[in-house]
């Protein structure tokens, strides 16, 4: 299998609509993972940023940010801004978090193309995120988004505190049932200053085994989130197993695509 390198910079930008703030402040992150994104706090600022980046050559945008205490992205005030970005011509991806049918409908009407959707079981949600959510809550959100014509791309964090043996098999069943075209695997990062800073990152072998199982039911990308001190080993072990690696280690000479690794195949030409 040929593996390409995906670089979500330049033609594809990543934006936090809550700046550096996160109400959830979950045990595995504490808001630290927002620091690498462009930050805005108001819908009008998102539009201004989009116009500026479009002029510089950006054609795609990931809208993410800190979550509410319920684990949701507070996106309702930004819907009109998303519609405006869509009118300009952007391919739009949203890191939604769990949501209800009305929220999924609103995203569909706003023109969202892709939902980057964290998929986890009840135990992982409670321990790693501090959320009282079940796997069925996540499944329902994926179904509602798919029903709006939004491309749902599940993101599975391997090695997540609280993850139970057999969880992956349950995720695979959901991915098969919903006919998901692409899945992104990630590796838990023990982050300094958080509750789980002393936990171990998953081994490269763990990620490889998961990718081999998942690619029986969908295409698989290795996403941005993985421990930097293991990046070389992760990327070398998964090259040829997954068809996309986000921000690959510089020792790999991969074909370059300036986009998020969850982008649908039919849109790739816009980012080469």
C-alpha cells in the first residue's frame, strides 16, 4: 500500500473557536492541545480569518476548540460564519464532539463537509474525558451526522486511560454498520501537568495491530496526535499499513498533500 504524508497547514488550516479556553479541561489534556491551532473567539473573527487565509491559498478549514462541560463544541453562534466560509469556497471539517439530531441538522444546513468525530466507550469517556456518555451516545451522533450527508470520520485514540480490552472490536462493528469510508487512529500522549502524565504512550505495535484490524472495514489514517518521542517508530511501522500519515517523521519521503488526513478521496486534488 502506498502511504502519503498529510500536512494540515498552508492549504488546510486548523482553528479553535474558543481560543485557548476549554471548559471541559479534561484529565488527559487540560486544554494544552489547543495551543497549536489558530485561535478566534467570535464568529466575525472566524470569517475575517477565513478570508485572509483564502487569499493566502487555504482551501480547507478544521473548526475545533475547547469543549463545554458536556463535551460539546460550542458551535451554535458560529453557524452563520460557517455558512459564509462555505460560500467563499472552503471545504469545512468540524471536530464536533457528541451531539443531538438538531445540532447535526444545523451543521448540515451550514454546509459542513466532514465531521472529525472522537469515538470512545463509556469507561474511556468517564476516565479520560470526565464525561457521562455511553458508546450509544457516540453512535447516535455519528448516525445523525451521516443522515445529514456529512462525511463522518471516526477518530480512535489508542492507549486511552480507561480503554477496555475489546473496545476496538466494538468500534469496528460500528464502522462496518455505518459503512464508514475512513477512520483515523491516534495515540494517547501522556501530557505534562495532567492527571495521566505518568501513563505510558501506546506502543508502535499497538497502533499497527489496530490499523490492520480497522482496514478490514475502512481506509485508515494515522492522525496528528501521537507521542513525539515515538513518532519515528510509529511512522515507520505504519507506513504501508495505513495510506495516510499526518505530519510524518522527516525520515520518511512521502508524497505530500496539504490537507487534514480525514479529507475524502474525491477532494484530494484541491490540496496537492
